[in-house]
C-alpha cells in the first residue's frame, strides 16, 4: 500500500514499504501477474491489487480498440465529435458499461460541428490535399484558377511578404467569377493577407506554409482575426508548403469546399459505481472522440479502451469512495465536453465532492516513452497561468511508484493543462495522468532507454488517418492499463494521501516501493527540448 501521508521526495527515496519484498515474492518481477480464467474474473469482486491486475488484460483492452476501429471503418474512418462515428462510439461505451452494472448517464453539451473542408487540385494534375479552415472564414464551393500572389519558393524563403500589401495583387487578374488566390505564410497576419485577396476580387484563398524551417513545412491554419476584425465572405483554407508548391504550377486549378457550421449537441458518457462515501468522488476520464482525419485508435481509443476494461473488471467492487468514470466528447475541438461538465459541477455544487481527477490521453503511442504528469515540476515548469492543485504531486508519486515496482523507466510529461484535466485543475481539483507522447521526436537517449526509433515522433500517426489499430504499442498499452488500474483501486479505498480524507487499506500484502525517479530525458537543450504536449490548435499569426 502506498504511504497514506505525503512524504518529501528525499524521504521517499530512502524508504521502501516493509512489505514490498514480501509482495514482490508473491508477484513475478516486472509486474506480471498470473491471470485467472475469464469466467473467474466475471464472477468475482477484484478487491485486491493482485486480483484486479490478474483480470485486467491487454487482450481485453484490444477488444474495445477493435470495436472502435470497426465503428470508424463504418463511418468514413473517423469518430470525431458531431459525426455518426462518435455517436456509435458513445453507444458502444454505454452498452458495455450497463452490461457491467455501472450507473450510466449521458451529459449533453452544446457543440458546433464544422464539416471537414475539401481542397483538390484538378489541373495540371489531380490530387486531394490535407487542409483546414481558418477561424473567420467565409463559406462556399469554388472551382477555379489558382493565382499565386508574390510567393517565394527559393530557399531560404525568408522573408516572405506574400499578400501583405494590396500592391501584391497589382497586375494579377482576379476579374473572373472563380479565382483562387494562393498566398504564402510570412511577415503579416493571416487576416491581412486574406482581406487583401478578397478586396482584390478573389473568390477563395489558399494560405500555405512558409517552408523556411522544418516547423513551417506542414499544414497551416489559424485565425483571420487580429488587425482584421471582420469575418470574410469567401472561403479561406490552409495547406502545407509542399502542397502549396504543387498548387503554384502554371495552369493550376483547384476545387475548394467549406460548408457552414451547424449546431449538433454532443454528450459525455458519465458512469458511476457508488461507494460508501458519496461526498469523496474519485474521477478518471479519457476523451472518446477522434480528430476528423482518422479513427483515433491511439488518440484516444487507448485511454478510452483501457478505462473501459478496468470498469468491467472492477464493477463488482464495493468501493469506499464513489468511482466516477468519464468518456469526454469534443476534446479535439477544444476540451469542450470536460469543460462543460466541470462548469455544471461548479453550478450545482457537485465540484466540492470531487476528490481528484485522473486523465488518460494517448497511453499506447507506438514509439512511446512512459511519462507521468509532472506535478512536482521536477522536469518541467508548468506554463504560466496553469495551476497545480495541492495533492497532484501525490498522484504523480503513485504512478511513479507503480512504474518502479514494474521495473519500467519513466520520465516527466509537462503539467500543461492541455487535455481534459484543464477544467479540473482550474477549480483546484488534484489531478494527474499518464502520457506516451504525440508529435515530439524521440531522442537517441530515449531510444536507448525505451527502445523504438530515434528521430521519429512518439506517435508518427498523431492526428492522421493512419492512427488505426496498427498504431499501438501493445507493451505500453499493457503496462499503462495496469498502472491505471492500480491508481483507481488505490483511490477507491482511500484518497488520504491526496486530500486527507481517510479510507481503508487495500486488502492483501501488495505494496509499492518509493519512486526511482524520472530518467531526465525531457526538456533538455539540444535534445528532447519540446514539451510532450497533446496540442489543440494551430498558429494564429503569420
């Protein structure tokens, strides 16, 4: 059992629970616990660590992952909020939870669905390109000539002033009914470029990335507001540098579709297992939606499926503290579902009953490193304005202790607030979670520790169509599902180490050692220097 009273990191590194050796003698090294038959798991209450960890399996998690993949396959390869793929994902989660005996509610919140835009080149070649809309765009469907505006494709491509001045459009023929301005990122705000194009007579605008650095190669979108305060009346979409270059060919024509948004209220799935103490609620959550570009099987089918497997295996527990699990909607649209839920709890007073929140967003990245939200800021300082509520350090320590017991090296993930725990920490709720990485590139040092491929992203399919059933590390999924189960069971019995509310000791002799400490491979000059963030937006300036 993890110590109930918070200890300093120095004290914890010097203390190992007296029963740890006995516990490890009962359990094979590395966290492997012999699993009973599936029938045995179905018929018993998993009231101890060894019982629960014996029944929670990666095969069980994969059953849910495959179901989510099948839902995406049947719904245009996406499970994004506002789509039938998300609706069917909700139905699957609800059916699974109700069959396991949980009390389930659907928590509705307002949502504006933005249909995915379309950008196709129709001449001199035919191709469809990844794209996105700019905030403040107009709407419509245009097929017409692509007219480059003062673009610079010759290295170093800096500076670029494409479209920044009305004079950039002089001598260009925008008198036709379907002319499309092709503008390159650089120097001035996106809105300035787009307004100049509209004023020059363009019926649509493509803004492509600058191409002067590796960070300015990919698809770019952002906002048209700033100096400009007026929404445009013509469609404005983004493109990568490579696609913009292709569209700049002589004789290029393109087809652009930007449909108007529409109101489509969405739901969170909230499931509860009542405890003896219903005013000390332990919450755990994972977002259920994907991005529009793909099925989202790692992001975030992994967290959703792990939580669902644990819900099934813990359903016969009579917890000391009420357990409340959440599958959030519209996280990829800006954390909308979780924020709506927290706002509701603040309004009704229910926020006072929430003891802590655990968040699981991307826990099986194929080129993973194991990371814990850095509540004590040992590896990362939290961004300005991001609070770290008291008790969050103790949640971090519990996950670190589990990894130490399992013999798994780990590191720090920045406590950035850029996932569904944001709303909770803003209300002072102690929070923590696990993360295996997104778009950040793995260093050689990290590859030496965790394996995988140095120089490749933790998740090479992050926010892409290839985030499918083959985009998972089964090892990371297995380890992290057990880590999540350990934390859930610990806090189901007692949250004393986090908020001082006494409960009961988890039955059995299982015990966790003091944390071994993070590997220290993140936030370093010259390597691993970018925060392992799960981002939710794009650049909003030049």
